[in-house]
C-alpha cells in the first residue's frame, strides 16, 4: 500500500482542505478548551518534549483539547519525525503493527512514512510486525496527521498500531523506541493517541479519569496500567500511553504535565454519556 487514503475524512474531520484548515484553526482559537491562539511553529526550539498524549475523536468534540498538545509541540521546535502510537479499534492485523514505507493522504496533502526509523524499530523489537491491514481502517493515527500538517507543513512519521496493550508489550515497544531514538540521536517526538473514559455520566468520567491522569503524572507505566485495570477505566489507548511513559523513563524525563482535560459532555452539553479527552506532555 504505497499511499493510504483517508478513512475518516468527512466524518471525524472536514473533507475539503479549506474547510479543514478553518476547522483546525477554530480548535486552536477555542479559548475555553483550546490554547486560545494559533501556534507559531519554531524550527529551533529547545526540543524538550519527549512525547504528548492527544485524543482522537471527532474534531468537533476533542479537537480543541488536542490542539493544546500540538500548540506545546509547535513552540518546542520541529522534530524530524513523529512516532504516532494508536490503539487498534478494528481488530485487524498483528498484535503490534507498523508500516515502514509509503505515505498517508489527508485533505492537507501527503505525509511520508519515515522508512529509516520504521525499519530500525522493526529490527529492534520482535513484537513489531510490518502489517498495513491494521492501519487500513484505523482512525486513531489518521486524525493526528492534519494537525501536524497544519503546524509543520511537510512531515515524516511512523505509524504504530497496538492490538496487544499488555504491560509486556508496552515495555518491549517503549524500550525499543527509546533505544532507537537514543542510539541514533534521533530528533523524534512520540504521540500517544488515546481517548479516556467512554460512555459514562460526565461526573463519573471526570472522577475516573482523574485517577488515571494522577497515575500518568507519576510517569510510571506499570502503575498507570494497574490503576486502569483496578478502576475499570475504559481508556482505549492505554497501551500507547504506557509505551510513551516507558520511553520517558528511559530518557530520564523530568516532568509530565496535564495540559487540559475535558469531556464531550463539557464541550457539547450532553452529560448523560460522555467520552473523556486529555492533552498532556512529558518533558526532559
């Protein structure tokens, strides 16, 4: 599959380029849930951000929260590549699936897969398999690309889709990513794509997700997964978050900041059954 066509354009985000750019700008300019201003991407920032957590729902619900993570990334300088880790909602493909070549199309253009980095990840981690089928209909990675393209223009990225989200898988993947980034001195940022509590009352989502976010702030992947399991918190991308936290620990991260949290109920007003969204960053 040399070029992956967008699967959720016209559903999760606008199908036409001009409309999509306007939609993304509105997410950034949202003063209540977003950063309240447009980003000015810096090529020469300090590059202290190891990774971010970003939601992956429809932009009308989670886009403003997602914009917070991308605003912080923009001010930190431009990574040479983005490693985007998302959960596998479809069930297709291998336990941990990667694509190592080609490009993904969005209404804002084509985003190229970083073949060199992808192949190094495959070589260093036995659970990561080349498998495009896992990515064909998966939205959790796709919805991040228009934000990155809006902020940076042309980008390179590596898509990793996790069906196996056990701690063992997270640890193996995280250790591999940290090794590749460190050994090659790669200028890479990790994007952990995840929504939080699903289809609970608004007050329940806030309570449950606070427990998860408190665990995330401690940057202990294993403890975070224990909290998710013990409290039965329906976070879809707990594996990508945990893998990113493993990388953070390996790279001696100094802090994790929860930039913004809100639910679809907070944004849209229906509080009976909501989904939680968080923007966070881990820095060295």
